[in-house]
């Protein structure tokens, strides 16, 4: 299968690989997927308590090029966003931006799930109820 | 000069040998006759070329030229063998035994004859990919008509104990068929020594052209018959109608001749290169060889790099052409059934690469591939959450994964 230029770019130069301190109350961690399925994404956000905006985002992904690119793109988009705006990132936005073929749509779904899981982890840590899409 | 990308997917197909191409050329141009035309020299020269190729092919596998039935490839030969035996011997029985690591051309054909009333036993293999002979023996029934077990596996290169298997089949009055696609031309195969009654094989896996293959059908001790699956002019002793692919057959013959004459030397060289590739790559932490190390085709190595995903890895090794046991598509999140049937964890099956060398592979290419793969594995592990967890000593099995 031929990959789009944007997928190749994110795969070759992934943005924001790394690990944030998951014990910090400012950090939310989302771990989604399963090794058996060939896709595991871990996405982390750090929230600036004064502005309520996402100040940093990191990822690590076990998966194909499209899965890596989807999570890399997600971290790029998350930085500077409010929690509310981040919650509204839709997997189809990722599909469109990366020109993912139909067989790779699940990679974008996983990235969206990872964003939501990270946000909810942050909320629960800070005594807030987990939320569904706003 | 090293030319990129480097082709290391020779289990999928091989490049055509220049000697083979040269032999074929006249049969596209001046000698274009139909081998079935009996009334003029165009037909005679085509028929002569086909007869000669049949001899070259038979010589490679220790057969009589009359026992070679030309087909479009190994898939058709597998179909002809299994469907043809099932139809021909239906009165004798309806039980067939095969392995769950066979090629789809065998497995799906078995599924097909099941719908027509056959009973098929799909034996599991041992961890190293080899058949358990005691299990095979136990599975034999009075109504078993056919045992179909491949010679060498296309994904892991494991070579089955063919002599022992055929002896068991014959002891119980069944025919023995083998898919020899990956083995013929690579290792010595002799239908008499090995006790083979039917064998499918193909030209393009041994430096010949695509679109031509053969089914070996034993004529003596026992005389094996298969019901034709293609009706028409009664070519190939009535077993496979259709105008013969003369240039393809000429190339197939030449490829067999070259394989017979060069096998010993080619194998020595290829094994040395394969072992170098394999030994170097197995120095990578958490890298594992899949399938039996000893009982294996000389040109194949299937290696899992734990905690990196195969498809992502293939993208990282874009300078080499290899294949992966991982299939990360929404249609199929299932990794290779062959690797799974060895009992591999899904995650290891997802992390595999198959390397297939050829007589044209050079040491320079192997050296390049080693470094290229090592670098890609390292890079992907840097971004793998599983690798990080492994390094922190977290047992991945203790985590509740959200399967999707």
C-alpha cells in the first residue's frame, strides 16, 4: 500500500515522542489498543493549571505507519488547545489531514480514543467526572 | 555499486535468470507454434521444445518426463491434485489430511472439497513448525485417500520430514501429495526417494517465469490418476486441457536445469549469507527466529523483533523489500496464521519480518540489510510504549488491554 506524503513525513519525523510524568496531577495519560491487534498508542497531555490549556503533549505508539502518524499529528494538534477543543477532535479530521485509506481508518479512531482517554485521566485525577464528547 | 532497494522477498517470487530468459526468447518470436499442431514444422518445433523442457524438469526431481503435467502455476497444480484426487478416488474414501500451516492454495482447496462432501483433518504443527508424526499416524483412517503436506513452508521455510510422512501415508493406503513450490530447485527433491505421488511446483520461485508450473503425477507404483478440472482439447494426457505456454515451459525447463547444475554451489553461498544475516539480526535484544532452525530451506529467515510492529517496521526498512506476518488493516487485524499456528503470541506474530535470499543476493546487500534493519528496530522501539514498559519491567500480560 502506498502511504501519503503526510503519513511518511510524520513517520520519518515524528513530533513529540516521549514520556511525561504520569504521576503528576497536571498530566493525563491515555493508553489504548492492544498488542494482539498490532496497535498500542500511549498519548499524554500536560495541562497548564492557570490557562486550562494543554501546554505539552507526548506520544509513543506500537503500530503501523498510519498509527504512528495519527498519534504524532494528534500531539501536534493538542498543544495549545483547551480541554473542550481537544475533546472535539474527530477521527475524520485525522483521516482527512493524513489522507488515510479506508483500511487505516481504525488508526485515526484509536488516536481519537487516546485523546479522550488522556483527557479523562486528567479529569479524574483532578476530581472531575469523565466526560463524553462535548 | 549497491543498488537500492534490495530485493529480499524471494519467497514471493524470484527474478528471472538471464540464462532462462535467453532460452525463452526464440519461442516468443520465430518458434511461436502451438505445441499441439501436428501438421507443420511450427508445431513440431514447439512440441520438441516442450518435450525437452519436460525432460529438464523431470531430471530435477527424479521423475519420468511423462509424469509432468503443465499448469499455470502451483496454485492450479494444488487445485488439480486435491480436487482431482477427491473426485477420482471418491469411491475409495473421502478423508484428506493436511496441515494448518499449508499455503492457502491447499487450505482453501480443502475447504472447497469439504463442501463437496470430503472430510478434512487439519493437523496442528509443533512449536518449530514441524508435523508431529505420531499425530499424523493417529489421524490416518481406513478411508483416508490423500495426505497433503508441504515440502518447505513459504513463511518460515521449515522443511517437513517428507520421507517419514509419505511412509505413513502409504502404510495406510493413502496417496501422498506435497506442495513443493518453495523447495524444488532449492534443496534436493526426488519423488522416488521421498515417496511422493503428487507434487505441485512453480517456475517463478526458482528464477523462471511467472504463469507456469507443474503437477507431478506418479505413473508407476501406484499409477495415480486425477480427474481433470479443465475440460477441452485433452492436453497433458487428458489431465489439463489448454494450449501449452511454450515460452513459459521452455523457461521453466531451463530454470530446472540451472537449478540442478548449480544447486550445490548456490546453496553453499546462500546459506552462508542467510546465516550471517540471521546471526547478526538475532544479536538484537528480544529478537527471535520463527520455526525450526535446523530443518529449514537455505534461503529463508523469519525473525520477530518484539515490541515493534511488522508493518511499521517494513515502512522503516524501505531500502529493502521484505514481507511481514503482520496485517494491520481494518479488514483483518489478524497476523499471519502460520505464525499463530506455531503457538506464537499475537504480538510476536505482528512483529515478524521474512527475509528470502536468492542466488543473486550479494554480501554487500546483506551487510546493508543488517544495519538498515537494526537501525529501524531501534528507532521504532524508541517510540514504542511496549518497549518502554518492557524496559521498566512491566509484564504486558498484566495489563488489561482494550481490544479493538
